[in-house]
């Protein structure tokens, strides 16, 4: 089979995008690849990690490298849905009501510490993530395209937080942890005085229309029947597992299918291979399950999915 046909102006765009992001987020090529896959698949990312490991830097680097509008929303317990969606105000000069968009009307939105917001505010974000639209006073407003939410939460803080319900977790295409950078990357960071200047100098390496064209190419990636059966078997195995109380949903299966197509596109293939499924099973499925032994966090869920992947034969 031949490589997938990219739009002419977008040839090499994915490599340029990843290389530029890697210039500010050092030593994390796999995390960068996963975020780019989510971008291509029109998905959202949940980053569960401790403060100060590069979550905001990653979101800003993605937005700047694409020349897109970026907004950071600090989620707090008193944040209201209108604070992120926007409000309708009355203009005396025109004697009419006007909708003033909130920070959610951007292309790349960093939802920082999402689990600190109330369930009502989380629900407002849920509609935006799942439908690309928001509702206010019986009217619906379409969010800009492309649209991507990078949400963060600190796994070590529980006081004053509202754990995300399974229905909202299921709206994230992937979950991941950045972790601490390698020793050499931290040394380089210290010697260069941080990444603020580098981040400020980033310029777009791919045009908006080319990105939309790449996103439109994802559904055309081929998936052989045996690979589809492999995905289904993995998901069904999570539902049969004795250590998993709540297995992966049908939406989770669809998201795995879509993410694997996006990964194949990122690697210049017109078809999905079993390695794609194995590589993405943990980040796509781990946050969608509930273990019988209670909440052990993303790390425990990831280990459970890894065991499921090991137990299911790989098609040849």
C-alpha cells in the first residue's frame, strides 16, 4: 500500500508541527505525538499530572504553531457556566440583546484544573466538547473550527475538587501524563534560562486550511477487518475482566478506531496496523474504565488496560 495523499501545501506539516513543539517541550516526543493525533482526530485531551511539568507550555506551543486563537481558563469552585460560554447583554444604543462570547470561543482551550469546577460548569464544557456548540438562552452558537480542549487535573489534590463523572471522561479522546522531563532535558532547560522566549518566538508552521484538510483526510484511512475485530476484542475484554467494574463504552471503541486512523495519517500510512491499536489502547481507553478495587487513579487504570492488551492475541 502507498502512503496517504496529503494536500500539497500540507506535505511534511505534521513533522514540522511536532518538531517545533518539541523545541519547547523537551524529551516528550510520544506525548507530543499523542496530542497531535488528537488534533487530527478532532479530539480533546485530559492531562493528569502534577504542576510544573509543561502542561500550559504544551497547549500554548500547539496554538502558536498553528496560528490559532488560544485561551486559558483557570477552573475554580465559583466559576459559572456563563464565565466560560459568554453572556447576553442588552445594548441601550441599539435597544437589542447581544451575545458576548466567553473564552471558550477559541481554537485551543486550556481548561486548567478542570476538576475544581462545579458539575454545572463541567456540564457546560461537556456540550462544547461533544458537539462543538454551546447553548445559552435557548440559542445555540457554533464554536470555531478547529476546536480542541486540553484539560488538566492534579492527581494529588482532592480537597475542593469535583471528580469528573464517567460521562464527561468519555468525551476525552485521550488521557495522558507528561511526567518529569529527562535529566538532560532539564539541564538544557536550565542552561537556556527557560522556554518563555522560545515560546514567544514560535510562528505558525501549518495553515488553518491545511490542518482542516488533514482532519478531513482521517476518515479515509483504511482499517482491515481483522484489525477492526482486534479493537472490538480489546474492548470486550475490558467488559469481561474480573478487575474492571465498568468496561469501555461503544463511544470508547469508536474513539479508538478514529485515533488509530489519525495515527496512521501522522505516520504517512493509508491504513491502520495492529501496532497502532496497541500503542493507543492505554491513552484512549484507560480513563474510561472503573476498577472493582476503587479509584486508583489514571496510573492504576493504565496498568489494567495494559494487562488487557497483553491478554488479547494480536492478529497476523
